[in-house]
C-alpha cells in the first residue's frame, strides 16, 4: 500500500494565482497597512509568496490552530496552540489559509479574531473545496477552486510529508 501523486496545479498556475490575489488585495486596500495572519503550517509557503507580491505596507504574523475530532473530519472545536504576537485591534487583517474544506477551522479562527476588533477582517485561501462546506464561510480572495480530493504540496502535507513540493498534487491511494 502506498500513494501516488497526480499534478493538479503546477508552479506557473500557482505564480499566476498568487499574483492575481496580491493584485486584488492591493486594489482593495491601496496603501493601507495589512496584517497577514498566516495559519500554520499549511500556508507558510503561500504566505511568503503572497507577501512578496504585495505592494503596500504588510505585517506578517502566524497562528496555529489545533482542531479536535477524527483525522479526516474536524469537529469545529479549535484552540490556538500558537497565538499572534501582533495586536490586531483597529487593523486591516487578512487570514491566509491553505485550504477551506468543511470551513469549521476558518470559521472558528475568524470568530476568535473578530472578537479582537480588527478594523476589517478578510479571508484569503489558496484552495477552496466549496462542495465540502459544512458551515457558512466564504473566502474573500480565493486562488483555486476544486471538487473533492486530498491535495499536497506547496506547504500542504499528508502526515507532515510533501510540504516541500513546489506544485500541488492530488493524492491517490494505491490498492
Ligand atoms: P476544515 O476545518 O474542514 O475547513 O479544514 C481545513 C483544514 O484541513 C485545512 O486548513 C488543512 O489543514 C486541512 N485539509 C483539508 N483538506 C486538505 C487536503 O486536501 N490536504 C491537506 N490538508 C487538508
Ligand atoms: Mg490548515
């Protein structure tokens, strides 16, 4: 038993998507300062590329959320195992997430951050698995949409592997 990887989005697709997202964000915020809240670990590569493409003033900070439930399904109970160091009150904040799946993780993070009274709070997700949504949450800036399927690469892991791959692949389980 093992798995094979099938390329879904290559390096050029990713560069183009990140550039498009950065342009949309820059257009919306002009020269206002933005705090990018990178959700560890999956969005570390995406965050660094996105930050590099942004023209205005940017602060980068990180948080890490742990959700409880089975491996394949998040319960929606999310706690922060690493919190931000930046006070986001009154700031323009964008949550940078790798994937929106059921939406539970992001909804929980969004609600936690909203309680800190940012000036604005937006969501930027690299991949949206819209068909799998279980709670109502929308990405304001979305790189790619896809149907069902488990993906890895470009920061995204399968049991901590494959984060270093420069492209995004679908994992196929071999019988
Ligand atoms: P949600 O709470 O169900 O939306 O879960 C979102 C999180 O689950 C993402 O931030 C990822 O960390 C993880 N996840 C969901 N789908 C995948 C996938 O296809 N590959 C790797 N991680 C995934
Ligand atoms: Mg994640």
